[in-house]
C-alpha cells in the first residue's frame, strides 16, 4: 500500500475542499483547505502563497462553521468579491462559488482525494497477473526501433516529439509528470493509470505522484487501483518494462475477489529512469474485454519513461547548479557586506576616539567634531541596514493610491541636513498635474532617498546643485479596456563629475560603488529593483565631467490590474497616501 499525498490530475473527488485558481498570476494552481481550521487569503507568511501583488497581506479569511464554510473580507485595499458582488459581511460559500481577491479569481468547492489507499499493491496470492513480455528499458529505447509498420512508427515519433516539448518546457516536477500522464492517456487510451516516484531512501516505499482515470470513479471502492506487486517490483528492481496478460482469464487467480473487483484484463508498466537510476514507474491498465496492450506500446512506454527520467535528471542538475550559484553569491555578498560594515565601524571608532579626546581636554569643539563623524557613520549603518532589508526581502510590493509629489517633497526635506552640511542647493520642479497612482509608497521613498543621497555625495561642496524633476506623460492613444500606458518620470539631476560610460551599467549591480570606502554599492541596486517591481525602470544619462541624471520611469496605470470594477462595475476600496507616515 502506498502512503503520502497525490499529485495533480486526479479526477476522483473525496471530501477535501480546495480553492482552484482560474484567473490571475497563479492560474492553474490548487490550494487544499485545512480541516476545521480557518484559511487566510493574502500575501502574509501564514496565508496562501500567492504571486498576485494586488492582493493585500491579509485580504480575506475562510472559516469552517457547522459543516459549512464562510468568507469575510479583512478590510482589504481592493475588496473581496463573491460571484461578482463585493461582500461587506460574513458570507456562506457554496460549491462552485467564484471568489475574486485583487486580480486572482478562485473557484470554491472542487475536491481532491487524499486517500492513501487509492493505489493498492496486492500480494501474489491475491493478484499476480502473469507477465506476458518484458522489454529492456535503456538509452536505446528512445530510438523506437520496435514499432511496425511505418504508420505506427510515425505515430510514436509524434508522441516523442510532443513529450520532448513538454520535458523541455515544464518548470516544475509535478506539472511535468501531470503532462506526461496526459500524453500517455491520449496515446494508450487506458481506463486508469498512475506515476509513482521512489522514496528518498531505499527503505521508503514508492509514493504516488499522479493518478488519473479515463472516467471519474463513482465511489472510493471504484477509485482504488489494484496493482500486481510482482509487476511493479519487477519494473523498479530490474529497470524493465512489463506487459501483463489477461488476469481475468488466468486460471491461477481468475476467481480471486480482488481480480474480479479490479477487472484487470491488460496492463503495461515501464520504469522512469535515466542511465542506471530508476526514478519511479508509469503504469496504465484496462478492463475492456477486447482491448489488450501490445509490444509496440510497451516499447513506446519505455521511451516515454526514458524521456521523463532524463527530464528529472536534468531538473536535479539544474537545482544543484542553482544551489552552487546561490552559495557562491552568498559568499560574495557576505564578503562585500563585511567590508562595508568594517569601514563603517572603523569610522565610528574614529569618531568615538575624537569625542573621548575632546572630553579629556574639556574641549567642546573637538568633541563636536568627533560626534559629527560618529553621527555620519551611524547614518551610514542605518542606510546599509535598510538597503540590505530592501534588497533581500521576499515579500511582494504593497500598492496603494499614492500622491508622488508628497513623497518627493518629504525626501527632499530629509536630505536637507546632508545638503546643508556641504552647502549644496536642492531644487524641486514638480508637475502639479501628476495624478495619484498605484505605488508602494515606502519602497519608492527608499529608492528616492538613495538617489538623493548619492547626488549629494557626488557634487562638490559649495558648488553643488541638485534638481528633482517629476513629470507626467499620458498615453498618446489610450485603448479602452486596456492599460493606457501613461508614465510618471522622476529625475534626480546633479552637476557632479558624472559617470563614465563604461561604468553606467556596472553601477546598478549590487556591491559595485564609485565612492571607495564611503559606499556600500547597494543604493542604486535597491532603487533599480524598486523600479522593476513597479514594472518600471531606472536609467542613467551622463557624460564624464558634466553631471548625471538618474531617471525613474514608473507606469501610472498599475491600478488597472488591481481594479475589480473592471468586471463588477464597482469602485475598488483603495487607500490614498498623501505622504509618508
């Protein structure tokens, strides 16, 4: 008997409720609802893992109560809709109800079985279907030398071509196996089938990954697939494909209750393997009296198993490569951060020493000078910490209807002390006609502070001039029903030394800095990431010796994707941000 959960593609429906995503960034995903426990919809760590950035962190909650399920909105930005109607109070859900949160549309009430006994391995005395033929499964299987006549060979090559396309495009293992089973069903026309994968250790039994039926079973008994232990063990241990004979007519066990209940007339099973490693097996069977699988189909299933095994092996190699690259990147990151932190700490120690010297000499001027050094390095460590958090964070952006002029004005006010210390002028030139836009105010605030701080540090003391210019560019030809393409441009212009042409792409990479010991190399990287998270971009225009212009290009129509009124006719509940808290 197999234990553990099953993969996708199972038509049998038990008593487990699920949310199926039919629209939005997570389209095609299915989320199982926990038994007797509330389920949060949103982007917080305890909620469903959604990619939809228009969903609030705590958007809505599903709660079981008295055998029914209820949904309530948690004061989300864009509201929660059931069957196109915005809910304002707790609402009972029924099977088939459509739930919209942001750009994501769920269907409630579809079920998937989690019964670990859907696949039953039977002992030899219960069912030991005779093995009619075995066929080696190896690298040569993909050549398909078996099929005859020519028409069969062409059909098989067509199947392999489709399979090759699937194995090279499928990003996730479960999706790969589901699509492989779809190919098998399309070609073999079985009544039932499954894919099992080997456990992590030799002692662990194989576990079902995909279970599929030609027609949905009427009950749990009908859903169970009775499998010959002999056949499956032979396939996995020997690495050979097996074609079984008609178990119903075999005199050794034709009268067995399990065989009669399973109605197994013909079955074919092949290993999923690459070289000498067996990853699992693919199995299909049929109870149709006049339908038996052929040796040519066994050869084809062997080829399918070989292709699938190669895809799984490649997936493992890719994951290993990613892990190696991650470890290397972590090493470089730690080294760069350690260097930046060491420089800041040395500056703080120097400032503290000057303060101590001033106190010993009872010289307030010296102490103030040391405090200035200490404060400057404290500001640097705070900025580094904030940029580290922004650069490494995994959460999605939190969009809200924002007045960008207010954010710019606040950033300029915060940078004034730094500019005044260098006798640098900061000028704001803001278009008053810029409309409110869906933006993450906190992230945008951080990006602008990084750009302004860089500009102040870049210009010459007593001669520096920084201009912050914001403008709005409406789309020239708006298309009804689609994003208009309007943009908001925010430019930070300085008269500093400029950025050499050969470094204009380099400066946006993390830990690359032109400031020497004073820089961390994260400010521009964070600003670039913030722009890209808003589906915008950050660019630089500069000539050496003639200053630099860093320009944020932000779409002004992000609210279109977050507006449920596009389908409901109601206005979304969107917060307005006039300035940073």
